[in-house]
């Protein structure tokens, strides 16, 4: 009997240790998948590939630290070709794989809007690092989250900045015909009308390369150009300077790309009145931890062009939410569990100075906008819009 009494405390201790086992053992030996949906081809591939690489880096770091409560994380990247219909097929593929618990993507606003219903129907959380059209999070879907800022803050914010801080009064507005470009241009026009005049509103097509006749068709009485688009911005700017037009060139964060804008403009970005380009995050090295991220990314993939920090944070936020949900569930969480964990999450990343927290619509409360000029071969932040 004495031996039995001695064994009882030992048994209780063993049971207590089992109950208090570290969370790392909960999903030991399992795999957790996250999807990456973005353009890996087409003219938007620069954005999609950089997003994929940043997510891969975040996943590698997470796995090196033990994964998600013991489970190895696998990132599955699929090309949406910057096309809404292709994007729908990508979203459906992610939904049909029960092991995928969340998605980082998409890049283009048109694709993000087109896929929202599909992700909502399968309760799959999706975080876009960069799709900025307001419709992305105005859908009412509980599954959509956006790390970057919205065009209805970017467009009016830049418009007011140009009027109030630079004294610009007469704007020529050009969009690229995409949902992102048209929506951002609309928001800029609405903001510029409060103190200035839009002298003309024009449109180009994605993929166009020759803008000589286009620039020659412009009216002469403007003091600033605003372009709402991506790759065509550098070519339009080059043609402006070739035609002797000295007016300020401005663009949303679609031009926030070292390779596709600064390099592609071949020196035009620093000529005449120069440029003002929006960025969705401060320069690497500004926020604590971002310098280390930048060094790690650059060592593995080469120079950062634009949204790498936002993509990295999007992946880390998603993996933290999956881990939180797994711990609460004490096992593999459902997709709905992950969405619920994301909704209440607060996470300090490296893209923004303040922690990520979501509005009811899924927008990041901490997202701010930066105004950049071009200095040599890099963007130089010179001002900030919003808090």
C-alpha cells in the first residue's frame, strides 16, 4: 500500500506534464499550407514574384523556429496572371485543398475583388499586401484583410498634398484602364476638385509602349500630371521629358518600383520638376526590424523593389493567426477559427511603425501613406500623409 501511495503523486505529475505540454507538440509531424495568389507572369509579375519571395522568407524563418505549433508550413504559389478569371480559378483551387488555412494575395485590385466571394464561400482568410481599391474590403466579406492603405485615402491625400504644400492648381489625370487605375484616378479627381482644377482626364492601356502621340495630344495649361497605373508611368514620364515638358509628374504606389519605374525611366525621374511617388510603407530601415529583414531578403533574392515588407508582414500575421487558432483548438484549426483569430489579432510588424489591427471591414488601422521623390537610383521619402 505504501508503494501505491508513492506512485499516485508520480502519476499525477506525469498527467500534469502531459496537459501542460508545450504548444509546439500539438501539431507535431503535420503540415500546414498557406496559398500565395499573385501574378508570376505578365507585366505585373514584378509585384507577384517579390510577394512570393517575401512570403517564402517568412515561411522559412517560421519553420526554422519550429513551425506552427510543431507543424511545418508549406507555401503554395499559383499564378493568377493579373486576370480576374484566372484569379477565380486560383481561389477555387485553394478552397478545394482542405489543408490550406489561409492565403496571401492578390496583387491586382480587380483580381482581389473578383475572388472575394469565392474565399468567403469556403471561409478561407485572405490577406492582400497591396490591392488598394476600396471595393476589396467594402464587400462585407469577413474573410478579406488588407495590409496596405486604400485608394480613397491615397488619391485625395495626394491631391490635397499637391494643392496645399506644392501650390499645384491644374492637374492632368491619366489612368491605365484597370480597376486599380480608374478607381485611384477617380479618388484623386474628387480630392483635387476641392482646391484645384482637373484640366483633362485621359486613359491608356496596359502594355502600351509608345506614348509620343499621346503626350503630344495633351493640353498645355497644366502644372502637374497624375498617373494612376503601374508600368506605363515610366514610359509616359520619359516621353514628357523628351517633349520638353517640365511639369511635375506624380503617381500612386503603382509606380513605387525601383526597377519598373526608376530604372525604366532612364534618368527622367530626376529631370525638370521631378516626381512625387506614393509608397505604402516607409523606407526599409525606418521601422525596427526592417533593416534586418531587408538584409536577409537582399542576400537571398536581390534588391527590394516595392512591397516586400508588406508581403512579409502579411505572411507573418497569417501564420500567427493560424498558431493562435491551433493553440485555442489544441489541434488543427478550422478555416473559420483562423478568420476569428485574425479578427482579434494585434501584431507588430516591420512594414509600419504601429501594430497591425483590423477595422470591421478588414482594413489595417496602422497603414499610412508616404510621399517620395527620386534621388539617384532610389526613392527618398519626404513626407507622410495620414496617421
